[in-house]
C-alpha cells in the first residue's frame, strides 16, 4: 500500500511552505498538539509498513518489547506499564497469541489473573523486527534533543519510566 509523502500528508510542501490550495505550513501555523499527534500518526504508519514482513504492527511490537523487559507479568500489570486500557491490550495480546508470539495462562499466585510470557517465536519476531527498525533516522528522530524532549514531556504527564521501545 502506497501512502502520500509525509510532507504532503502534513499539509506542507517539501520546501515547508504552503502546499496546494494554500494549506498552511506545519512549521508555522499548527499547534504543538497537532504537530505531535500528526507526527505520531505518520511515524506509526511508517513503522507498520516496515513491520508487515515480520507480521507485527506497532502496537504488537511495543507490547512484545515491554513483555520482554518484565516477563512474566500479569495482563493487568502489562496494561498499566503500557498506559493502555486492559480491553485494548487484551485485543492486541489475543492477536499476538494467535500467531504464537506469546502465551497467556492462569497466574500461580492468583488463578483469575492471566500471566503473559513470550514464546521462542515471539523472541525471534522481536529479533527480526529489530533488524527492520529503527525507522529511517533521517525521517524520524534525527533532530538533536528530540528524544530528550519527548522523555521530558512523558515525565511531565506522570510517566515514571519512559520505556526504550521502538
């Protein structure tokens, strides 16, 4: 699937001036929230395109990366770590479990809670995803201080630890 060039999708021409039909340039007219959400959406589309051959989406990759760092972990705890609603994570984990990237089973401590673990196939998929990423650094994240700025933003929003995912 081909998608429009990133600059065109943001409403700016390659010269970062007004694009067709006089749409304002992203660098001067957009609010910080619009810039951030648009950049995140375009980044996610780029990552999803690169991960197609591995059989993952961005959501699946982030879930597997977090799981690898803390496993075994309950599904509820993983949702908290990822700042997701449990129902949202449940769908992602079900999809990953269907592809045999992880297993979910009753917790030994609390039989009602589900404990999540990576499988060997999940570890191999993470390895392959690592070869596919990072997304072209010249397109995302090459600006000096961008990562630091994002970590400060997340910490300001109450995130205790900004995970080194994707």
